[in-house]
């Protein structure tokens, strides 16, 4: 009863544990896979954004080259700037000596004509760019025309007639945000990613400021680090639905739970069926009176024992009750049964647990002693025949004797049925030599074996 209850419970608990571990590992794998894909997307679109910004910066390099070729002069600036303009560019500017004098398009940008080196908001970083001859980016800033922009200032140094370098000023481009890299950010949004693009505030301030984002909060995002000029940028992305796949996990868990419950029910059913099978096998293989193996059960088990160790010696023994018919006639069949039960109990106490015990039918019993020879068990069998065997009748104890014969495998027989015939012949010879097998079974055995093997 405990086994029928405990094992299904264990199946259920183990199933729940395995299901939990599997669900957890699946979740970990899903997150790992999503992070891997997100990382690839971050790298891909991060590089595209990097290229887009670099392309904007190259406009200042183009103007720089024109200035160098023109020895500091640009003829028809508006026409050149017009050719450089694109959807993502707000304006193109020139700032000789740091003062913005040329802006294209000029309309709407008139207030941009300022002295960059002396301006309170732009002076420090502009002077740094001038002194260190590096391109700097400021922003994002709010544009008067709407939206945000990034200001790129490229310092220009020319050579005078003596070959000495001098500061000419800046070439400037204002890039629209997010238009300058919207192909990449639109693609990320289309693929259902939240993103945040940030940059160092300036070469003088390492604190990151957000350039563009489509969400307020990022949870364990993957990051791709960009380098634009001398500045460090950072693109962070994460799936809009999160790193886990709740729908898949729910399906796995509840589907697995149904399977665990089904297995628990099947285990319970199997125990019930196994219990019934054992009962039926017990009825089929065991003798109802003595609870020893019946003839069918004994033959099956003996065949298995011999087949399992075909080179090992074993001894088969057949025995019966002397004058058993007389016991039945004098005391009745019920007391004859008591004698048989007493004999079976005597056998179980005397022989080791490795011995195979059975009842062929009537008063005949059989024994198979494994891993031994006749010489090794002879004295033991003699002792067994001498052991008192009794039954009770109306308060009185009556004794009875047995006769037995035995044969050895593989010396006397090469397979089970032949072995049992040899033992049966030995028992028959014992009966011929005297009623008390205790006195004559050895002589009868030798004679019986000779007849069985065809020597007499």
C-alpha cells in the first residue's frame, strides 16, 4: 500500500522538479538566443549608424579640402553647399576665425552667425577643438525649425607663405536627429526592439547623453560601442517584449504539467495492474497449499538458474512422503495436508535461501541446490532425511519419513529435464531398496542414475 502511494507521489514530485528545471533551462536558452540575436543586430545597426554619422562628418572634410585648394577661399559657397545638402542635413556653415559668417540655407538660420570661440555655451569646446585640431560634435540640440540636431565642427589649419600653419576657422555641418540614422533606428523598431543611442557629452565630459531613443527604460540591454571621431558612442537594444517568451514558457509548463499528471496516473494504474499480475503469477507459479513453487513455476525457475550459469554445478533433488496414502486413509486428507505443510516448512528452514523449493504434486517435492556437487551436499541431505518430521492429530504428534533421490548437473545430465529424470530414477531406486529412504537413497541413486544413462 505504501509503495502504491509513495511511488506515484515520487513520480509527481520528480516530474514537477524536472519540469521546473526544463522550463528554467528553456527560459535561460530563450534569453541566451535572444541576447545573441540582439547582439548581432546591435553590431549591424550600430556600424550603420556609425557610418551614417561619419558620412555627415565627411561633409566638413569636403569643405576643408575646398578651402585648402582655394587657399582659404570658397567661391560660390552656396552652390557647393547646395550640392552637399541632403534630407538628413539641416545646414552647412563656415566660421573663419571661429565666427560663423556663411550658412546654407541662410533662411531661418540667421541667429546662427555667432563667435563660437567666445560664446558661453560653445566657447570651451570650440577652443578645445581649435587648440587640439580635432573634430568635435555637440548635441543633441533643439533646432529652431523643429526636432534635434548634432553640430559637427571641423577645425581648419592652413599654411602661410612661410609654411607656418595657422588657424583658419571651422567648417560646420548640422545633422538632423534621428534623420541621419533613421534607416537603422526604423529597422530596429520594425524588428520590435527598444533602443537607446547615447554619446559622451563631449571630449571634455565623459558623461553620456541620450541622442535618440524609442523608450524610457532599458532592462539588461545588449550594448554596442561606437567610435565617432574621438568620441565614444553607445547603442543599447532589447526586445520590446522582454528577454523571455512568456507564451512559450506557459505552453511548456502547463503542457508538461499535464504530462506529469498523466504519468502519475499511469504509474498508479501500472502498480494496480502489477499487483494484479503478481497475484495471478503467484496463483500460476505457487502451490496453494504449501506456498512453494508448483511444478510449472519450479521448472521455469530451474531453467533460468541453469541457463544463467551453464557451467556451474548444481544438484536436483526429488523427495516424497513414505506411505503417504496410509496417512490419508488413517487420519484423513486434512491431516495429510498438514503433513505436507509441515514438510514444506521443514524444507524452508533447513535449506538456504538460494535453494529452489517446489511441490510437483501430491506428496512429491523437488529441490534445486545451486553452485554445489553431490559430494558437497551428500551429508547435508542425509541430515535432512534424519530431521524429525511430524504433524498433529487430535492433540497427538505423529512422525513420518521421506525418501529422496538426487542427480548432479552437468555430470549426470546436460539439461534440466534430463536432470530431473535422473533424480526421479534415483528416487524410484530408493523406494525399491526400502521404505525408509534414510537408509537406502544413496545406493538407489547410484543404480537409478546408471539406468537413466543406459549403463544397465
